[in-house]
C-alpha cells in the first residue's frame, strides 16, 4: 500500500538450533533488550512522521492560495482555511511533544516513565499527522486524490506509522499500565492530594466505590 521502498520481507525459521556459543545475552532475556530498543525506535518513528506530513501541508497551503472558486482564492473560505489551520496546529503540537519527550529521555528519566512518554508520543504524533494529511487532501479536493500531487503517496506511507513498532492500541496499553503505576507511587509519597480540595472532601459516606 505504501512505503514501497522499505523492502519489507518475511523471515521464516524452521528447525533452527542456536549453539550456546552464539547466544546473545541470556536465554529468555530478550525483554530486557527489547524495551530499551523500542525507545529510539518508536520516538524516531513519531519524529519521522512529522517530517513526512510537513510536505502535505506545504502543498495544500500553496494550492489553496492559488486555486480559485466563485472568483476568489479558496483559502479565503473558512471551510478551507480552518482545515489548513487545524493541520498546522496538529503538526506544531506534535513537534512540541517530540521535543519534550526527546529531552526527557536524553536527561535520563526513569526507564518506565520514558517508556510511557515515548509510547504516548508515538500514538499521539502519528495519529495527528495522519489527520493533518487527510485535511490537506480534503482542501485540495479531487486533485489531491490523484497522482498529480504527492498527497496520496504521503497518505499511503503515513498509514503504516500507526501500526509498525507497536500499534496505537499497544501504545495505549503501555501508557495505561505505566501511568497507573506512576499514580500509585505518587499516592504513597508526600505529594498534595487534590481530592481534598473540595468543600465536602471528607464526606466519606458519599464516596461509594462498590
């Protein structure tokens, strides 16, 4: 469908035996290697997606600034201009999230928090970039769906970003698990409990959990 220059292929192992002398790390110890590897892999995927989506925004901006309908440039119609603005917002917020996450990882934050932040960045950024390119195609109309402009190629290529190196659903699962652990640690510390900010915070009879 997309990423046709990637050279993806299937690798099949049948009746393979690995001598002990060729084992890397420890037997059944791949998890300890896999998790750190996924930090640059997933963060890199998200960052590259921004770079892939940016040309679509540039093309759509230039096109809508030249294309006319009813005697005026279509960028002057809010139905068009607002979509371009939304695409700009999506790419800029994605870029900010990547910078924030990359700096946190470079600063050496806790491995579990890094895993959570990278996972949420990967999910958020790839989905926002996908939405942005869809908006760009929409404002260009039918010509954006053809191969006259590379919007359709960008769209096909970007679709994979929400699947490879971990789907958006897996990213959500990681974020969920790590966040609940972080919150549990916070509650065991001396951090202020916001629950007590309410006037009737100590009306325990009103707080029914079952």
